[in-house]
C-alpha cells in the first residue's frame, strides 16, 4: 500500500493506492455520463485483457465498501474482461468533492453529450446551492457556457432526446432554444432529422417562419392592387411545403386559371447552391 497526498482546489487530502475486489466498489451516483458506447467498452476490455489497467480507479471509503469517484468506463471494462480486482487510488473526498471530480473527469470528453453535461451542472448547482459563476471557476468554464447548457433542459423532452442520441447537434439545439413555442421546437426538430438540415438551413427556416405574417400582409395588398386569381387552400399548402423543402422564401403567384409562377428567394450564394442541390437531387 502506497500512501500519498492529493490536492482538490485549496485542500490537501491523504490518499493511498491498493487493489480492491470488484464487488467492493459501488458505482458513483453523481456520474454525469448516462450512455456508454459498446464498441469503446469492447476496445477498452481488450486492452485491459492484454495490458491490464494502466491508470488506477479513484475511490473513497463508503460504509463497508468503496464508492467510485472516477473511472466508470475502466470499471465496466474490467468486469467485462473478467477481472476479480482492480488497482485503485483511495481518497478522502467529501460529497461535494466527489460530485466535482465526476464532472471534471467527464466535462472535457467530447463524447459526453450536451444534455448529460447540462443535467450534471443543474444537479450540482441545486444540491450545493452554488452560482453558475462559482461552478465555472471550479471547472475552468465561462459562466455563459454553463448557462447555455443548463438552459437546454428547458427544451421539450423529444428535442432533448435528439441531442442526447446525437440525431441533432448542440448547434441545432441552441438555435431551437431561441424559438418560443415548444410545439414548433418539436416540429422543427423533426424537420432537422428527416431532412438532414444544417444549422444554417434551420436558421433560414426559422427566419422565414417569422417573416410569413408580414409576407402574407404584403401579398394581400398586392392582390388588391392587381386582382390576380385567388389562391386556393391547396395552393397555399403547396407553397408551405415548398418553403419547408427549400428552407427559404417561396411564393406561388397565381396569374390566372392554370397559370402562374413559382418564385424562390435566396439571400446569398450558399443559399443558391443549396437550392440548386435540392432541385438537382
């Protein structure tokens, strides 16, 4: 057994290294990661089988056993590899320090999704009555980063699930967060998935939806001035379908019976190229 000292923040802690039977190690209830990639765990299991565990797990004494602080993936892979015991580093962290360590271990990992991070932040802030500024200082993050992530938890459950499973990106979620209506957020989320919308295309679609009331009023004034054929409900429905398809301004101008124009608007060359790809596809 090797006795050492470790530091967390401004505090120094006694610690020791040893090996423990797997059955004595309980999982960390503050683990922010909820999903683990099976392929990654299989690769880690094979590595552990061939080379052993190179970095000890971090645990603390808890009752008649030990509680895991850091090393959830290594613990799972060790069990899969059939190990009976694992090397550990035992520290004397309190509950708040355990939570902080779990966040720190996972926060820099790119595969920890935004909803898992947000949930971990929110639980920490509520449990320990900390401000976002204080948590940011502990994790080396800007307060606005924490605020933006925590606010994702205000999105509808289906949108959060889409972020959690990687079917939409954090960029998409940030844009959807700016939409006030939750039903529209869910509808736009489905559009992103079904039509593989980029973040830019989503922004354009939302911009278009916000312009529609004014566009409708302008169209009404023009109809009074020029008195073209009246748009039917069917034509209006087709117009909306085209706007959804191209994620840009689309107007069907009905000139007379069975005659008219379809006008597709674009704001820049990127929009034009994207529209042409849809047309040619």
